């Protein structure tokens, strides 16, 4: 990483550093997964402006991952806010895409925050809203839904199985409308069946079997 930083510094001195150079280095810092590296990644993003480079979606996503991997999901969400504001002001370089939102969903879903499920769901709805208002790059994909449903399943709340099944059926309806990349698979449905098994409802066996019959059909 130190050598990579020196190479970018040399490129900068020669006027050769570009957005890809910086984005690659920011992603490398993100892989370290600690606060110090995330701070260095943030400094690199600011440094891009000093050499008249405009950070793009990849650079912002890499910086978000740096904060997510060190447990600072709120800081990552603040970066999303900056991206959304820039995009709404006409800056297509910072357009938030499905990776942007799904990364944040995963960050909240795997966090220790007591409201992790609610925050994951909120981020999913935020992504859908962005897509429905014209940002085609924010279209939810299979991994977005899997992240959301796994978050619901892991929460083990009284209504988890019901909510998870509703989302799986919602995915299937989207698939039937022609959105082929959100087709639910057997592994995902099995996770929801297992969620019914662990629930406390009196009809959990019947609900699990009904879901299995739906999967077979």
C-alpha cells in the first residue's frame, strides 16, 4: 500500500494521475478495514480536487466501503448524501448506483445497531425511490433483495418470517413483470422457510410447507 501511494504521488508530480489512479488507491485503503486507512482514503478524495480531478461514483463507493469496513456506517451514509445532492444538482459523475446503496444496506445489516433492520429497509426504499425517479443505475438487483431478506431473517423478530416471505413474493412478481435479475432462487426461499421453522407462530409448520409448495409450483 505504501508503494502504491508513492506511485500515485509520482504520477501526480508528472501530471499523470487521474480519477482511476485515485479510485484504485482509495479502494486499496478500504481493504485495510481500519479507521486510519478510512481517514487516508477520505484525504485522497479531497486531494483529487487539488489536482482538478472530479471524483466519480467508483471513488465515492470505494470511500464508503472504507468507512463501512471499519464500522462507521453513518459516515458512509453521509457520503451517500453528498452523492445524492451532487447528482440532483446535475453532477452525473457522482451518480449513486445499485452498488452504492447495496453496500450501505450490507453495512447496516451486519452492524450491531439495534435498528439495523429498519435502517437496511430504509436504505432499500431509498434506492427504489431513486430508481423510480429516473436513476436507472440505482435499479435494485438480486443481491439487494438478498441483503434485505437476510437482514430480516437474522433479526429473529416475531414478524420476521412474514416480512421475509412478503419480500420474496414481491421479488417474484417483479420477475414476472420482466425484471429477470431479481428472480428469487431456492437458497433464498429455503432461508425464509427456515425462518418460519424458528418462529413462534402456531401455524409455522403450515406456513413453511405452503412456501415450499409455492417454490415447487
